[in-house]
C-alpha cells in the first residue's frame, strides 16, 4: 500500500451508501469547461507531467483557459505541482502531474482459475490486491469473495479517501462456463454462469457505478493506457492464460465489434475444414493456451501451477515447456499472419499470466515461426511483449470507471 494510507485511515468501515462520492466530470450534457478539464487530465495521463505552457500547446487551449482549468483541478485534488524546473531563460516552470490520491477505482478479474480484486489509484498504480484460487469458479463463492473484498477496500481507504472511489470495473470471459468438458467442470457448475448477469450481481453490492468488459479486452485496455499502446495506434493484443484470447485496437480505440468479440484470437481455426470430416479444424486456444501446458505437467506427474511461474523453465518442467513453446509459437504465428492480411497491423503485443522469462522465449519463437511465411504483398508487423503482465485484466477493469469519470471520450480510449 502507498504511504498515503496511514494508520489513521484504518477506520471502521464507512456506510458506503452514505458517502458523498466523487462526482463524474460531465454527462451527456457536459459543458465545454468540463470537457476541457477531461482533455487536460487525459493529456497529463498519456504524456506525463508538464508545465502549463506545454499543456496549452498540446491541447490547443489558450494559456488563460489552461490556468483556470489547472486551478480548478488543483482545488479538487485531481492534480498536483511538481518541483519547479529552471530553464535557460525566464522563470522556472512548474510541471503539473496527476495526484495519485485524486481518485481510486476497484478492478475485478473473474477467471477460470482465480479471482483478483485490485484497488487502483488515479495514475494506475495498484495499491492493494486480494486473490483467491480455485479449480473452477463457483458463483456463490465468487460473489461472496467479491463482496468481502469491496468491504475490505472501503475500510482500507478510510473516511478521508473513500469518497474518491469512483467505481468498480469487472473483467471476465464472456462465456465463463464454456469449454466445460475441456476444463472438467460439472455441467451444472458451468451452466449456472449462463444465467448470471455478472455486472448486475456486483451492482447489487454497491452504490458505486459498475462497468463490465470481456477479460482480454480489459487486459488490452491496460496495455493501451499504461504500456505499448502509448506509442502504437493499431495493434492486435494477445493474452495467454488458461485459454488464449485478445483484443483489437484501431486508431488508439479499443474495437469491440458487433458482439464484443473483435480480437477473439482463441477461436481462430488452424486449418481448412473438410466436408464430411469427423471434427472441424482445431482452434488457436487448443495449441497456445496455458491449459495445454498444465496438462503436459499433470501427465508427467508435475505441479500444473508451474505453468504460471518461473519453474516452467527449470528442471524437470523445462522439457515439457519446450514442447508447448514449439506448438504455441507456430500456432500464434499463423494467427498473426492471417490477422495481418485482414487488418494491416502496425504491431502485435503478446502478454500473459506467466513468468516474464517464458514470455521472452515465446516472443523469440514466434519471430522465428513468422520467418517461415511469405510476406509478399503485406507488411510484417512488429511483435512486442506486453508490459502490464498477469494483472492486466483486473487493471484494465479498474480503468473502465476511471475513464468514464475523467476521460474526454467515454468510448474507450481517445488519445
């Protein structure tokens, strides 16, 4: 936790529904001044601290308007001043930065193997995390843990900072009960998720606004705001977890598609279908998911959890990991090539819920596999490692209410 959370803040839990919450900055009838405040906050978020003169040039607002906006934001505690910077001539400039304690959000990731709940501050730093692991998600247990986490984080913030909690964002697979046979889930356990409105269940626990996004789209949001997305405007995002999935960014906006499935790389076929064949071609998730690596470890009598930590590249796991890497890299390379033909990608960003050293090896083998394809007629995209890591889904979830409150465009994510 940050030093901002003192022992004094560990007060008994406030009555959450009675808290004077931080108000959203703007609405459907948002005035121009409020819109300009959001533009300034977004500029500082994406480009870092800078003096008023630079903010005026970046936003095309007058220096007088910038001064008025900064004074309001300082008064409201959303920004703060850094130490003056002396230049070669004239008065020292004073960079303006986001105040980490200016606002908070809670990000929730409901996964097929674990639940993570994060408290994230205004600059995207995780202040607190609570996690639970399970072989499969049981709805009543998961929602009970979420409610407990929400109450715990309200207590942790204390009466001074609790009013600055602006919302809750949830990241979860659209079909949480899907692939039940593969995951060895009982039908009744899997099917119960088909009848649950996750956002509505969490909304019943809190007076705060609750947002929802597909888990891999939320992870893509985190990378867009905090990582490679600051410099790449068009990219395919690939997240390797129990199942592999992804997201798509076009012109610095997350593109959801008609059904919210844009970037759903896990369902990409790895071959051509044949009429009369017993089974359709396999999908990317069948070759490049961490579930496959877990299975290899299990069949060898090893701990499947090693797929998610540094043991995967150590004996006796590394032989099985090498086999998985070969299959996964070739399958991902095929998918990248197909996607590039359709989307003319600037880049592909790969991340996942595994050790960074394993990510590096996967990236290297994907690059080698891409060398095997002809790139005549298309431009080969750069392939880069993600910067957020396994928390990307929960962090991205936390950014949903932050952007709803403070970004100039509620349609994620104007840059």
